[in-house]
């Protein structure tokens, strides 16, 4: 899959801005249907396949893009 020009750089900026957030940090995630839920992190942030900044969250199957997650 090819990403638009600048996508990886944008994702790296999001990843860098997230910083070293500890596991268990309270967050709000915007789900696919637009609803927001409160949960906690269950991993540190990572760059998925070297192109998308993601994090794994408690009670949610799969990871979410960091651009859809905010710290409380």
C-alpha cells in the first residue's frame, strides 16, 4: 500500500509528540463510528510497519492510530 507524500513524516511527528507515555495512561479514543470512549493504554506507542503511529488500548481488539487517541 502506498501512502500520500509526506504521510510517514506526519506519522513520525505524531509518534514523537506522543512521547514516552506509560502503559496504563487514561486516554480517549475516537472509534470508527465517531463515538469516543475512555480507556487506558496497554502498550507504548509504536510505528506499525514503519509507516503508521499506533497504540494498543485496554478493551479494544487491535491497535488504533495515535491521531485518534488523546491523553486525558
